[in-house]
C-alpha cells in the first residue's frame, strides 16, 4: 500500500471550507498560460466551471484572487500571487516531513497486512485430494491456526477435511512453538498457562 499525504488550507471563520490543490493548480496554470481559457483546458474543465470555482474560492477567502484587466485578460491579484507563493514555500518546507510520516504509516500498514494471510483452497472430486499433503512450513507460518471445519460425509472437501481434522495435521500443529493445545480439543491445565 502506498500513501501520499498532503495538506489543505482552511481560512479561519469559514465553514471549514478546504482549499486544496485544485485552487493552487488553477493559480499556477493561470500564471504559466496567461489566460483563463488555457487554464481551463489544462485542468480539463470548462471555462464556466473554472470561473465558478474561482468565485467560490474568493468567497471562502474573502478577497479576490484574480482580476480582469482591460486588454490583458485575467491576471492574478497581488493576494492571489502571494497565496500561490506562500503555498509553494509551505509545501517545500512540509514535503519532507509529510513524506517521512507517509513512509512510516505505509510500513506500519504493510506490516499489519503481512501479519494476516489468506490461503484459498479449491477442490474437486479428484482422487488426488486423498494424497494432499500440507507443507510443514505453511503450518509453521501461523502459531494459532483457527480453522472451523464441519466434516462432511460426502463431497469434494471430504478428504481435505479429514486431513485437517486428523491426527497427522494435529501432530504438525502440536510441534509448533506457541501452539495452544485447546485448539486441538485437548484439556489444558490452568497451571500450564497461556503461551503468550
């Protein structure tokens, strides 16, 4: 699992309006391209949608961020330009910390995901199921194997269920460190204690 952390701006006094990277991409694109039409095309949205979003952001911020200038089209206001520069500086300072936190969280989540594995078995009416043997390394992989099994008298899982419920598999499990005897149905004296 890969994580990417980012931050969002929320002007004080607003109803928790989050000003995310969409605004800053629009401002940066406008600065590069020189026109709102080119900005809308670069952001893959309509000219009208972009104007609506700019208006929403201006309402949230309480100040204009773009201005129409006769003969020059739409330009960033001083506030819009400073807002874009401030975000760039903040991102440059915070990016290493956010990357480190993301890496730590990613490693922790990957460890948690690795501690749980799923074994999927498919069976058929094949006679080879009678000869199915589990590798001991698979059995050692988990100290506490919880496998609820309802033994069936007929059907494709009969041989597999017989093996799992049989003494051969129980002996493999019993030989593992940390195996809880109560999993096999054996009575464990209280003085023996729990393995953990």
